[in-house]
């Protein structure tokens, strides 16, 4: 039996520290591993050699700062993860390995308001197809990340607001997809997954504190504090769309008046342009017309940016994030929407918080949420799974259970 503080227990802990650093970054040089874990260069070198010998990591020559180095990544044979992202008008699925390489990806149009069962039918089919396309068997799937456009109740696992997903009332999306696929599933809302995707692959790389704001059918924020998604005890943190801007304003779907969402969500923007631009208008089309100089579209986007900036200013005053990343179709408008956001932040935020903040578009576009779903599995799976798969002994204190969030590899 291993005791806490024993040499073997310390070695095990160091193995997991190195694996976590590599797992969350995709690949790191040994010097970067040492810096991120606080371990000595000699300890990291010995651990990497051990993990390489067991086939857990791959080591390839590279360069860093003009000097020769060795890049460490998890083995492509260690397993795969699956991401599933439901949007109001799309279903996107991706399959990736533990080295952060996307092996297969596909999106198709879908209306999630119509029927949850139809949506899950298509997700089940698409997941099976992409796993086959990846050339890796389903027995190698370590977990599935699932994103839905609505808050998830932490205790029940049920989608918390049926107003935005009327066809999904009473549905537990994690259980539904897990039963269909026979695989472990982790679920989160789309804004949180967008934040994870940008944190790991996009505009948030290297940061510990940021907010990802997605403006689509609704408006939500994914909050990253000290490198982790903050969900709150009930799982509803980040509902920035329901900050009150005008208590005499339009009635929101939540029942309040003048919420940020009533001034910035897609249905509001398109409603303002319906009479002048006719039916069939979409947010991407508005962005395209604005880029071409259309004055009405430019004004609507600018106004939306000012209102989003007021919400961002509240975030600055409360949480003081280093960066705000704008996602969703509206982010494609670039400076047409970002400049008004910055102007509102400068006006309404505490000056010291505003000076430290950068407001940027997401780097991943419409892929942010599905890549975030892959990152969700990578962040939750636990390193014991990888060590056990290579024959590394598990301390007796850990053998009877796994830490919260760990995923067991399928037989």
C-alpha cells in the first residue's frame, strides 16, 4: 500500500502533472513542461523518457528560440475523443486524438427547436460515421463532449431554460447521448465550450482569465477564472444576456425587461432591418452587407456593439478579465462591432480594468464550440486513465475510485 508522501506516491503525482500539462496543451517542449509544472529539468527528462518507453507520449525533434529541443505530445494510439455541438441551425461533430489533432469533422444544417429526438438521431449517425472515417475503432473513444445552446442544471443534468429550446423540455442531454452511443458523455452549454475552445486552441491561448461572449439566438458568456471554466453552483454563471440595460425596455424571454439579449440577439437585429431589407435576412448576410457599406446594417451592428460593450463593462468591474473574446456570427463583422464594444467599455468600466482588457474576435469561428467539446473531454478525463492503460500501477488509495470527472476507457 502506498502512503501519501512516499517516494512512489510522489513519482505517481509527478507523472500525472506532466501528463496533464501535455494533455491540455497538445504538445510542449521539455523546458515548457518544466516551467508549467515547476518540476526540475532532470525530473521532467526522466519522466518523459519513462512515458515514451511505455508508449504514452511521442517525442519529436523541434526547435525553440533557435535552439534544438524535443516536443512531447500524447501518443496518437492513446485514444480519441469526440465533440458534438448543437446550434440552433447546425449540428457539428469532430473526432480528435489526444495530441490535439482533429482527425475528422463535419457539419450539417439542423433545427434543434423541432425535436430533440431527431437531433440526437442525426448526432448518433454522424458520430458513428466520423469515427469510421477517422480509421480508429470505437473502442478507442475515451469520451464524448456535448454542447447545447442553453444552461444545464448542475443537479439534474436537464436543460435549464426551455424558452430557448422549446423542443428539449425535460431532456437530459448527457444521458440521452450516452445511452445511444454507449460511451461516457460530458455536457456543457455552448458559451462555456466556446471559451474552452478559444482557451486551448484560439485567441485565449496562454491566458488564465478571460470571457468568451457568444451572440447568436441568445447571448451567453463562458467565464475562465484561473485557467478553469467557472459555472457557478447551479451551472448558470455567464448568463450575461440577462443583464438589465433598460428596465423599461422590451420584454425578454426570461420575463424581465430590457435585458442585453433584447438589444443584441439575432432576432432583434434582424427585426430592425426587416422592413427595409425584406424577409430572409440572416446575421451573416447583415455582416456581409455592412462590410459592403450598407448604412442600415452598419448602424444595427454598431448599436449591438455598444450594448454588448455595456455588458462587458459590467464584467470588467466584477471579474476584471484580461481578455474578452467575441464569438458567434456577429464576430465576423470585425472592427464594425469591436470598436463600439471598446468604446462602451472605456465609458462604463472602471478605468484600471478597462486599460488591462483586450477585446478581440474569436480565432476559431464556427468551430469554437465543437473544439471546446473536445477540450472538455481532455480536461475531464483524468490522467489515471492514461497511466493505467500503459500498465502504470495505481496507488491503493486510488484504486477503488476515480477522482471527479475522470473517464474510464471503453473495453
